[in-house]
C-alpha cells in the first residue's frame, strides 16, 4: 500500500488509456507522455500498460507501507527518498516506511512514478486511468491509499537505467499532418500557421493545450465531427486548441492540423510560456 501524505498540483493514476469506448463519448485519457511512462515501466520490467502516477508541475509526498521497487521518469522534479536525492530513469529499491517526495521543477512538466507491477486501482472500462464521472475520483488527494503488489524475492537482481534525450523536453517543432479543413485556409494563413512560433497558454490542461497567439479564422463552421488527441482546432475567435488525452470525442471547430504521436508526447512536457512551432509532414 502507498499512502498519499501530500498531493501535488495534479496527481492522477493513469495507464495507456481507455480505448474502444469513444463511440459512447468516453475520452481515451491515459498518460499524457507515453514515452516517459512506458520507459519507467520498462525499467521495472512491467507491462507497458501498468498504471503509474502522473505528476503535473509538482509531485506528491508518498509513504510506502511495504517493500517494492520504483522508477521515476519524465520531468525532473528533484525527487528525494527519505530526504536523499534520487535520479530519474533508474530502478530504486523501497523499504516499508520509506517516504518519496519532490521539490523544484528543473525541466519538463510531467513526471511519472512507476511501481513494481503497477498501481492496483479500480478498473473501469478496461482502464485504471482517472477521469471525472468515469472513475470514483479524478485525482489523488491527501490520505488516499493506493494498493500495490508484493515484490517477488527474485525481482531486480540487477537494475537497469535508461535516459531520455533532451530534445524530448526542449524541442520547439511539433510534427503535424494537415487537417481536413486546412486547405480551406488562405495561402497566407496556411503559411502563417507553418512559420510562426506560438506560446503555450496558462489555460492548458489534460483536455487541451491553448496557444496565446491568434490566427484570423475565415473558415465556415463545420458539422460536429470526430476529433482525437492531437487534433488542432481553430476557433471562430482565432484561438488554436490542441486536444490532448482527456479530449472530447467530437468537436465543431475546423480541424487544421493533427499532431503526430511523438509530438503529443513532447507537447505534454511543455510548461506555460513554452514556445512551439508546427512543422507539416508531406
């Protein structure tokens, strides 16, 4: 069992998502950055879909009530075990009574805490991913106790470690495909979208990232249509919305771009004020 002594800005349990229910209006959800979460699970020998704790901007304080092994990947939030500094992307032995805490955010925006066997929270629609009105709670709170598996005696006779490249956190270009309504834009506005740098707005969250700069929208409104994580919508007011893992399944704004999967992962590590630029794939 793992007890939450203190929660961060937004801590949730996530796996790779709730696939197969979009026709009922249920978001996919899941970890925002698949690369980082799957890396932590891989280091521990877990299945790639094992549930992890996703920490946004700041991390929780966790008390472990049994021996286990953990790995932290993604953003570096100055993790400590019983007050001693830890590294990311490395298997770490945990003893009953140990306390994991986090400090200053050094790079990235979302960190992932994986545990041996994955966090054993409720499964709803084939997923442990937390989402309001789907699971019993939408975030971790102080006092929550999360079940985990007992560590096998033979587990982790040798530890492995892997590092993420810096460009996963620092890269400005986002690889995109042209969306269904892109060709309806004027040549001037197409060029603008593909050459201008944009800034991540403070209104960004797991549902969508908003960008501060506006682009004139002369497109006609569309009939409500399918959207996916990574769909870039242009609102009538000229705001760009990049749908993320908790996005709705349909939308009525023109779809000008679709982010590649790797770009969704990179964007999820961008903090407020970060710069991004769309790079169109042929």
